[in-house]
C-alpha cells in the first residue's frame, strides 16, 4: 500500500506542476479543498476515494486496477493444493 501512496503523490504533484497549476488551482478545478490536494501530494494514508478520483480526473490521470496474486490468494491456493510430499514452488 505504501508504494501506491508514493506513486499517487508523485504522479499528482508532477502532473500539477507540468500543467502549471497551484494546489489552490487544482483544488478549485476538482471541487475539493486545497488541504485535500496537499494531503494527496504528501501521501497521507486516509483520503476519500471520490475526492481522489475528482483530482485524478481533473489532471487527466487514469487510475487502473489490475488483478495480481495476493498473499491471501496464495494461501488459499496452497491450502487447496494436494500434498504429494514434494516441494511446491
């Protein structure tokens, strides 16, 4: 989760600067508070998703979700796999 916060904060800040916007400009355009924009750029852990998507949409940043094997999925798969006595990778 830390990597996502770091990536979001870096991308939002870089795009805002690239567009020549202040934090206040971005906040006004996205309909959020300047404090919220500051929190996003600082990678604060608790931000509202609807406000975040408004900021990303305003900057033209697309947030994509993809499926990857999670720790929970690996545990479920390992538990379901038959134990043949051989080492599994």
